[in-house]
């Protein structure tokens, strides 16, 4: 099915109409209060839908330190020369206009006993329901020689914004015939096809600007999302440029030296000009501070995204451990709608519908050469479980691939409007 902005927003409008006309449950302190931490695809969507569908009956506060949200999805296209950074940046003005109290500050504490969130500025905000959507943080020293202090020399660019711009600047400054290296992350991580779309976009830039350059990928995994599609694309568009070194060939035995700009793969040291280190990941720190993680991710109930340790705290998107769904912007948006329906129902007595989820991940390999993978999911007692799925096929026509890319553009327009108004 081809998805465009009108279809994406039209489907959500129908759902919103079905969820209207709540009945507020009095609890002794006026309106029920929902606090959402994190203004990405999960948090912004949940905040907007609760505020919009409750028609002002629920007091919704979104805590997000940045004033401009840069999407991690589509940021690889900036590296490839298909987007500008301004195309990826979005304000929270529309969200505020929809009735959400947007607070630009860091959440630094959660007291689940008193149901209080503490901000870096010193303020404390009470909640009846707390939704955490903090995205990812990195596991220290998961790549020997790399930590957050070396990110300027060897950027991760897996949180969009300044790191993305830094990696692009380093790419543009590569000497003729230079070497670009990537250290790919272990499972699970944000956006499974993301590192390989990035390789494609880096290769696209180098083909057009530095065609004798080489790309090395050290990967701790034996296979990766859309592997056959990417490898077909690399052979078709960037023959001889990309050297992927998987687990079986030492890709998991990697260390780096940021001061010397070297990458050592299975004992063999290589001097590189740019090194994109994407470390192992875990839930954003506020989830750990709130005491809802297992040390890495936050286990949740599939029916409503509530945490296993506290029914009044919910975790969305990348930070959650929920079952079969990949960590993606589409997944977070889908989970947020289920969560928003459940939270609003719990606070106002409105109807709660059975949880259903969906996801699609698009990737661009070269100009007008788009591929996708996706699935639908349902809530089971144990997890969010995959029902069925689809994936682009190798050998597809140029027309099909172009249509797939155009579909991704329609989705991007739709999801950003759905999140932020």
C-alpha cells in the first residue's frame, strides 16, 4: 500500500473522532495530570493525542530540553546530500498551540512514591500518569577506546543535530582517496537499517565528490536488516567502494584510537580519515533514574506500554523493551497512540480500544532507489507480537524503487505533522 501524508493524517483523524467526549474522573486536585518526558516521535505524539482527544480535560505537560526537534529518521539523507538540516528541524509551537504545556528543561529526577518529576532548573511537577520517551543513551566503553569524550573526533551521529552536522563536515573534509570507517552497533539498537542506509548515503556523497575513497564497516553482527537489498544496492551503485566486515571475519573484535585516528579490527590496525562509531545502546538515562529499567531497557506491558514495576509509568519507543517491534520513529508513534488511548481512558473513563501496532522503515540506497520493511503487531500477554510483515525485493524495477522513496517522503510529512501539529 502506498502511504502519503493525507492518508497518514486521515487515519489518525478517524481514530481521534472515535475517542472523543471523555468523562473526567475527579481525584481531589482538579484535572488529571500527565507528564511526558521526551519530545520525539513517542513523547510528542502521546502528549498531543492526550491533550487533543481529552479536549482540555487532562492537563498535559511535555518536558523537552531542546527547542528544535531534529529527526533522527531522514538524517542520513542530509549526509548523502538529499536534505538540508533545516529540512529536519521542527519547532514545538504547534504542540503548544494544541494545548500541551511545553517546558524546555532537563528532567533530572523522578519520585514514584510522591509522583513528582524534578527539573534541572529546580521546579517540581506532579503527575497522575508519567510517560517516558527519552530515546537512547550509549553504553560506556562498548567499543574499546571510545566514550562520550571522544565523540567529536569519532562522532556517533545517532542523536540528530550537531553530531550529524559534525559527521557531514568530516566527510566533506576527507582527502582524496581517503578512508571512511564505521563501527556498527550490536543488537538491539535504534533503527535497525539506519547504519546501512548511512553507509549508502556516505557512499553516494563520496561517489559524487571523492570517487576513489573507500568505506570500511566493522560489524559485530553476522547479518543486518535489509542485508540483501543493501548489498545489491552497494554493488549496483558503489562497486568496490564498501567493505563490510561481519562477525565471522572479526567485525565484533574492534577497538579505536581517537587521537591516532585508527581502527583495529581483529588485530589489524588501519589508519582512517573519518570514523563513525555507533556504540551499543540503552534506554535514555531518565528511565534508569525512574527505576523502571532492567539496567538497559524498560520492560513494558504490551497492552498499554505501562512499565512492569509501576502501572502509572509508561515507556515508549526506543527506550522500551516490548517484544517484536524494532526501535524506530514509526514504532514510537504507533506505541504512543496506544498509550495515549489507555492513559486517557484510565484518567477520564473514555473508551479504550484493543492495542494494535504497525511499523515501516524506509531506506534510501541511491537517488530514487528506496527500499522498505514493515509489519503489523498485536498485544499478547507476553509481548508485542508480530502478526505479518513485508519487505522490498531484490531486482525491483526503477519505477518501484522510486515510488518507494516517494512514499517515504509522504510518510515523513505525515508523521511530523501527526507528532507536532
